């Protein structure tokens, strides 16, 4: 008996060793941390401890444009890789790490846009894509304006107080998106706190993705399999409850044809193409849209105010642009899309903020098609997982200049046509290719309307001028800022 056990254990060890050797040899010419050549545990550990992105940047500085961060996983900092990895022909499918983004509600995984396979994604885009086009933007202006007024009202009660702007902007972004989706507000700004754990649920979803993205099989076994969900008793997510309630109210609303929000556009799209998207899938699509769009926009606006406070000259230039447009009558006190979309310095400020601190911490991983691909001079066999490391690419000195780590919005305006094209092509804050951020136009609309609104009413300064937000970023799939206490003073333009 002992001999059989010893033999079985020996066989198991040999099998494991053979697997480790095969894993190691597959991409052995690409440098990286020693442990990452054999196991995904290196990436799992790194993603679960503070400083993951700083670690990746350091690895790229040490090893160059390709770093092996898993047995079958490559991170690239090469801007030339962007059009290859996010090519539209052929489309490189998303990597397995996106499984981490699939939420579980009522004991089963919910389909979510970000984690969908290509065929389902194409069907969803055809059915509900109209809701995200530039032509639909004007339908959402009222929702952003109504929530903008709520924000101004609550901040007026915070004058001279050191208040966490990250928190207010998180309430604002969630209230805005619920209004864009359902023409109704959750009322987070009014209450000044999370309601029924809705925001907490969105954050928990990103945290889960950040924690488990490196180990999708373990995520399935421990969190998403039937057994795991039954043992844990995963119920409805608070966001699902809110969205479900509003969706049901809409279905019963006698006046439903009058709405122009995301919900009405999704329902219209579903009715037009019932063979592409089932009615019961609309809830998942709405939830994933709200989940993807709220904290990303809030964090980006928070970091932008932070950078402006750190760089008074940039803040002054933006305030001057706002002031000049107000005096010229080309900007209303309730900014309109047609007005703010012409403001070049505003555009440069937001881009520069997203360049230096892109909100996504997840890897934008894609799978190399079967024919293989050459990235940064290396041939990568089909099936290899490659992610363009956003932070590293957006700091590339050849593309953005020797001072690429500095916050300097002017670089976007000084660049000649060719340089600007290269800068835009390497700008990955919203990703690229077919699976680029679905809500990109809505995000621009919301941010370009809100930033001037805030700055024409208030001035913002960091309570601690030496605060470095990068020290407190949360371990998650999104770079959630730490509290950013700001002193707010009234500004009259
Ligand atoms: C500053 C704000 C935002 C940033 C920086 C941002 C960034 C991103 C990024 C990097 C992706 C990943 C794409 C990929 O996996 O390659 C993404 C996906 C997505 N975003 Fe955004 N986002 C923002 C706001 C929004 C808003 C406001 C919405 C909705 C109204 C939204 C909806 C989505 C959806 C549905 C996806 C999944 C797309 C897909 O997988 O095809 N996002 N976003």
C-alpha cells in the first residue's frame, strides 16, 4: 500500500514538474520575475498587494518593452503594440482575467458587457448600441445638469470645510448615471451617504475583479461555481435590486414612450432585435453599464481636481478659458455640450489627467490569435495572453516627451499634427479597438460639462498640499483614490 502511495505521489510530482517546465519554456526568452515564469500566483499576489501598477512600471524599466508576468502572460509597454493587440481585423478576444468582472447575483453569474465574448458583444452592440452614440448625447444633458445642480448645492454647504471631494464625486457620478439610465435619481448627493449599499456593491465588484482576475479558475471554484454560490448564499446585488425596481416601474409606466434615457433606448433596441438580446438580459446590460461608468468617471474627475490643485498654473489657464468663454457668451452657466466640446484647454486637462493616472488597473488583456503575432520584435505564439500596460504606454517618452511623467496639459496643444496623432493613438485610458469603452462619449459629456461647472462656482485646494494620492490607491481593478480632502472656496466668475 505504502509503495502505491509513494508511486502515485512520485507520478504526481513528475507531472507537476513536467507542467512547470513546459510552462517555463513556452515564453522563456521573455524576461520577468522568476516566479511568474512558472505560476500565475506571482501576479495574483502582486495584484492583491498595494503598488501593483508601480511594480509593473518598475519591471518595464528593468526589462524593457516585454515583461513576462505569468507562464502564459505578457505585459507590454510598447505603444506600437496598441493597434496590433486591439486590432479590429482580426479581433483579439479578451483574456481570461475578464471573468473576474462577471458578477454573481441570486447564486448565478450575470452577463456583463465587459466580460462578454465577441459574438454576444456584437449582438448587444447591434441591439442597444444606439444608446451610446454621439447622436444620443443630447438626450442625456438634462440628467447631467440636474445632478450638477445637486452637486453645486451640497458643495455650497461645504465652503471652507476640508471635505473629501472623491466621496462627493462618487455620489455625483452614481446619481448622474442612474438619472441617465432611468430619468430618476438615487439621491446619494442629497443624503450624503451610500444608500442600501449600492455604491459599496459596485466597489466590491471592482475589488473582486482586482483580487481574482489573475486566477479565473480559482475564481470559478471558490466564488462562482454552483457549489460556491450555494454555500455562500449569494443573493441579489443592491445595484440589481435598484435597477430591477426601476425597470419594472418603466414597464408599467403608461407614459414610457416619452422617455429618452438609456433604459428606453435599451428596451427599444431589444424589441427591435429580440433574436439578439433577450428581455431578461436587459437588466444585466443596464447594471454593467452603471457599474462600468460610475466609479470610473468619479475617480477621473477626482484625480483631475487633485492635479489642478497641485498645478496652480494649469488651474489658472483652465479658469481663464472658462472666464473668457463666459464673457464672450460662448459658455452658459449651465454648460452645454456644444460649448464645452470646443474648449481646447479643458480637453487637454482631462486628457493629461487620464494619461498620468488612467483609472483602470485591470490589464486590457487579449489573446494572441492562432497564427501568432510579433510584438516589440518578439514572436508570440497563438494563445499567449498580452496586455498593453496602460500606465507605462501613456508615460512613453518617445510619444509624450522627455517630461512624460509631468502633468502638463499644454503638451496636447503644442504637439504638431503627426505627434498629436501618435499621442492619441497611444492614449489608452478608454482602451482601444472594438472593445473600447462603450460609454466613452457619455464619459466625455459628463466630465466636460461638470469640470467647468465646478470651477465657475468654486475654487478647490488640497487641505494637505503635499498629499500624494498614488500612496493611497486601493487594491482593486479600478484605481480608487484615497480620501482627497479639499478646501472649497466660493468663486464668482
Ligand atoms: C472617465 C470615465 C471612464 C473611463 C476612463 C472608462 C474606461 C474604460 C475602459 C478602460 C474600459 C475597458 C475596455 C477593455 O476592456 O478593453 C471600459 C469599458 C467599458 N465602459 Fe468605460 N470608462 C469610463 C466611463 C464609462 C461610462 C460613463 C460608461 C457608461 C455610461 C462606461 C461603460 C463601459 C462599458 C459598458 C464597458 C465595457 C465595454 C466592452 O467590454 O465592450 N464607461 N471603460
